[in-house]
C-alpha cells in the first residue's frame, strides 16, 4: 500500500513541476524560458500521463485499503 501512496505523491509532484514550467516559468524575469509549440504540447502530454498514473495509484491505494479494512 505504501508504494501506491508514494507513487501517487511523486506523480502529483512531477505534474505540478511540469505545470509550473509550462505556465509560470516562462514569465520569470530572471531566467526567461522559451518554449515552442511542440515543447508546450509535449509538456501537456507528460502532465496528462502523470495525472492519469496518479489517479490509478490513488485508486489502487483506495482499493487496497478497502480490501484490508
């Protein structure tokens, strides 16, 4: 069960970091980040994959908790 919880948390943190790169990092004055359309699309795809995996891990964790309790 711990592995599912840890994985869900890691996927969530990774998705948040990529979202930051996609939305916030491009407007930072100290280190401008330039992303072309294909880079943005790739990051969006990674975020979608991570969120899907996070949801699967969370569901597995819930399922495991119900089986134990």
